[in-house]
């Protein structure tokens, strides 16, 4: 095999390549050399419960990856046992579906979404960074910002839902127990309590998030099982309003499937936040993919089942699931509901705020992860206020999920093909860390790989032109008789166009001529040449 020697500036591995690249990039964005070196030369990253995580989106060497597939499974199970995901089981019932119909739509949607998500679980272990940064190998170093922006939107939106639902549960529960008012001021206090909890844990970072799941999962499972007994007397599996949202069963059921697909899709960009901390030397691709996928499915399906189950006990639904849940609860279950609200903030809200902080850091590298986390937290609270106060809550949730599904589906599809076909699972970890500088293996044309960018944009556009919901009806929404096909269209168009682009306009072969050390994710000693496979 031919030896390839990197330029002199890239062969000084007295520090890791990620630290060296990150120092350069920070300096290029205006950070002083002293500060960059202070951050970069801090040694092995502390990733323990109760310690503030110093790592951001920089490359994590294999030696520092101490997490396991079990941890990833736990994060996505515990993180989803929250009101912010439970409401996605309630939504199909509000669409006019019965409990069994709602559960079938949730199961199908989750499985379809997970099919798209699986390749995204393996990007992090290959690149040592999060998925939006890794996507630079497919879209180009400037094109990757589209993924960072998309993930940022998902994180902010779902974090806002988490704070809203948990905060509302606190206010409604306090009113039921103590007779406190359900006023705007009370809601703001409830949101502030949950928001403080979410931001604090997200600031501590990965080790604390993972550690909390050891407490959250058993506690949440017990509380939700108590809820099954609490609401069982009024449960009717055939209960339905009889009025389908889209006028008929199949259009409505398919729409519910589309909403359910949004769950795994929302995690596809951020799952790498956790899988990148798993050593590929200790665990196989199958172990990582199965753990992440199973965690997402178990967490989301359990939450949806509880939401659909309890919604089927309501005689009439109001615009607020949480308010109905508290109002119809037996008195003895109100306190457990308050605990579910607090635990949900520790899970779903934290996962999304943590992800959004990392994504904003990849967009503005001069800021630290803690700074970007504080910024995205403020934005999420603002979005939550607009979504709950300015617009009907049900419509806000549905519209957000379905509209974001189109670009998310296209982005995930292009990345999956990029991973499996274009890059075949091999990435240049140094080239991916060139923040704020031009050139490099993944620079392509001015920082954009138009073979991937154009299919993404066209797939997203086609999807957005066929979306239909209560807040937004696209120009071609009724082409297929009212059935929402925005997501299948965006996936198909983007996937087919990207495959055609790779065939008609092949990439330079040197893009995949990756320099690797004996360990694919380790830096070689200073001065040593790298080998290509």
C-alpha cells in the first residue's frame, strides 16, 4: 500500500488532530491563541456525572470514548418517557382514530422512521463528532450548515414542547391539589421551573445526562404503570370521535403515520451526540445500531401507548392533553403526574437542549458549548411561548412535526446514501474539523457538494409543496386525494437524485483516499506517515 505523508502542518500530533484543527479554527473565528490552546490542551475530557462537560463538537479520540450501547439505549428510553412524547400518542386519537388504530399508526411510523435512522447511528463512531458536522463529508464544509440548522430547529422545537407540557402539568396539578390559579403568571412560573431544570442538566452535559437515566427509567416506568391502573376504569379501546381529521379513515391513518415518523427522524441528526462516545474497537456496528434503534422505539412506543390509552378515557378532548389528564385523574394519581412532569424535563427537554447547543457551536465555533446551550435555551423558551400562547397548541405541534419531516427526510436520506454508497463508512476525521477555514478534502466547490445539496433542496421542496395540515396547506396538497405524501416524496426524490448525481457526476477519487492510522480513529505519532487502504 502506498504511503501518504500529510503536509508538515498536519503531522504534529503532540496533541490530537482535533485539538490542533480546533485551535486553528477558533483562531480563524477570532478566539485568541492562548484561549484556544487552553481549551485544546486540557488533556483527556472529563465525562462523568456531576462534572461539566468540556467537549464540544471536536473529534473525540477512541481512548476517550468510554460509553456503551447500553448507555445509548438508556438515554433514548428514559428521555422519551415524558409528556412531550406522550402527546404524540394522544394526537392520533384527536384525529378521530381509536386506541388500536392509533397504536398501529404509531408502530408503523416508528419502524419506517427507524429504517432511515439506522445509518445515522454509525456516523458518530466513525467520525468522533456529531452527525451535522459529519455530514460535511457529504454536503461539503459549508453545506453541512444545512444539517446543523435543521438539527437546531428540531432541538429547539422539541425542547419547547417538553418545557410546555411539563410546565403545564405542574400548574394544572398544583391547581387540582392546592387550588392555586391557572393564570398566565402561574404558567410562566411552571415553565421557569422546568426550564431551569432542563438548562442546568444540559449545561453539565453527556455524563450527567447518561447517569440520570439510571434513576429516570425505573421511576418513570413505575409512575406510568400506576397511571394505567388509575385510568383503566374509563378505558375503551374502541372509543373514537367518529369524525376523521381528513374526512376518511385511510387519509387520517396515513397522516398519523407521517406524524409518528417524525419521532425517529428528529433523533437522526442528534443520535451521534451519544454514539460518537462509543469505541468501535469495543463494540460492533450491529450492537450500536440495535441499541440506539431499540431505545428510540421502546421509548417512543411506550410513551405513545400511554398517550393513546389515557386519551381514550376522555369523554371530550380540549386543546390541552395535559389539562385533560390532570382533570380526569383520580386524586391519588395527581402527585405521580407532577413527578412525571419533572422527570420528563430531565429527559426529553435535556436531550434536545443539549443537541441544539452542540449544533449552534458547530455553526459559531468561537462560542463554547455552554454558551451556545444558554442561547438555544432562551430561543426554545421563546418558541414555546409563541406556540402555546399565540397559536393553538394542537395545531402548532402537528404543523411543526409534519412540515419539518420533509427536509428532515431528505437530509437523512442523502446522509444514509452518503454513508453507505459514497463514503462506504470511511471518513477523514481531520478534514471534518476544518471550521472557519477554506480548502480540504471535503471542500468540493466553494464548500458545497452540489451532488448532495441539490437533491436535498429539491427533495425538501417537493415535500413542502405537498404538505397538508391545519396551519399550512401546500399548493399541491390535494393531488393524492387529501393523503399526505410529503415525506415519501421528499425521501424518494432526494434519494433518486443523489444516486443519479453520483453516477452521472462522479466525485474525485481522492475524496475517498482516506489517510488512516493503524486504528482508524486514532492519531499517529508525530512525523509518522499515514497509510491508505
